[in-house]
């Protein structure tokens, strides 16, 4: 094993650029549609939390999406990851 950049970071960086350049938000398209597209590698469906359009914590799905695109294995339950400072989702 050699040290070097994680191959999935190229995909994460490209997503960051799209979100920043587009001024996207998860609460409306095209950002909401893109966030929904991160879920397939997790085998879970995204949910919209409320009328504001906020998507159920999707940060774990984002990581799974980037890893999947890079050909890396996706860990079971990856979408259940949550951001620091957020309440973890209830166990299913």
C-alpha cells in the first residue's frame, strides 16, 4: 500500500465545485435532485423531512456515492452516518 490521495476525493471535489458554482441547496432542485442521486449505493431511499424540503441526513450517502464512483467498497449502513453536531438517526 502506498500513501497518496484517496481516489474518491476527486469525485467529492467535483461535487463541491458543482454545488458551489451552482449555488445549490438540498431544499430545491437541482441540488435536491443531486442529493437524492447519492442514495443508490446505500440501498436506502432518501426522505424529505418536512415542508422546507430538507432531506433526511444525506452526508453518509454522499460519501457512499463518491466511494462507489471511485470503485471502492461501500460499507453496509453507510447512509446512516451523520454530521458532527447532528442527532443520529434512530436505528431501523
